C-alpha cells in the first residue's frame, strides 16, 4: 500500500511474535526512486448525507466488486491495458485495500482511456 501517498508502493508485514504472544505490525517505506508509475483508483457508492435523515452523518462508502480499466501507450508505442478490481471479497476477514492499484510500468504518456464498471 502507499503509506505516505507519494506514488511509491510500500510494504506492511504482520508477523507472530512469540515473545509477546501476539502479532506485530511492521511497515517498510519504499525510498527507492524509480521510473515506474501506478494508478490508484476507487469507486464510491454515491450516497450523500442528504439521502438519509438529518441526524445521520453518512458519507459515500467503497463499492464492492468495482472493476477499473485503463489504456496507456508504452515507451515503445504499444497500447497496454491495465485492469484492477476493488474489494472483490468481503467475507472471511479479507485484507484488501479499499482501492485498486494498477501498475502502469514505464511510460512517458498520459492515461488515454479510463473506465470503471460497477456491478448492480
């Protein structure tokens, strides 16, 4: 996951620690400068607080099962698709990010097409 929202994918690791008889959470910051790019996207369900009563402070939530697709042109002028899913599992204590990360690799162009599909 991207811990500092700087475009570099960082690592979080949970391990069993027998000294404390519990789990420890360790994060590794990716400080390496690379020319690889990622697209971070997420779909929201569109609910606003006005859709509920005045006492409820509801905001949009993540959309389960959203599929995100984009097309980019690579450095060698090839069209490359990038596809990702958002929250494709909601049971059995799934440890998924609430958004989708799509690797764009090395590119010197813009994302040409971007689409998101939402299940009904």
